[in-house]
C-alpha cells in the first residue's frame, strides 16, 4: 500500500505541462481531503525534477509556495504555457 507521500508524488507526476492542480484537488485524489498543508509540506521537500511540484497551486488561483521561490514557480509555469489570470499571479 503506497504511503500518502507516494500517492501525492504519483498524482503530481501526471500533471501535464501547461496545466495545474490545486492542493485541494491533490488531497482529494490522494484520498485525504483537507490535508492541504500536508501536501504543501511534502512538495516543499521535493527536489526531484521528475515530480513537477510547481504545477500545484492554491484554490484561489494564486501560486502558493515553492522551494525554489515564488518567482521561479511563476517563471516555470509561464514557460510551460500556463496562463495566470490577472488577479491570481
């Protein structure tokens, strides 16, 4: 049985370039709705480029945290083709 961390990484690995999921969506798919902070903490410790944790954002459309800095997260997402709404970035 995979751990919650393994489930989170498996879900995040499947997010296509130019798309995002919210922390809330990840928690639901991993079977632990409401564990938003846990997902944030798991992803904050990730430095594996095969797990695109920059593709997970807040439910309000804002970027949320990133272990390489918020500006880097925005830069990567924009490079991948993700379009932020004016109020969310």
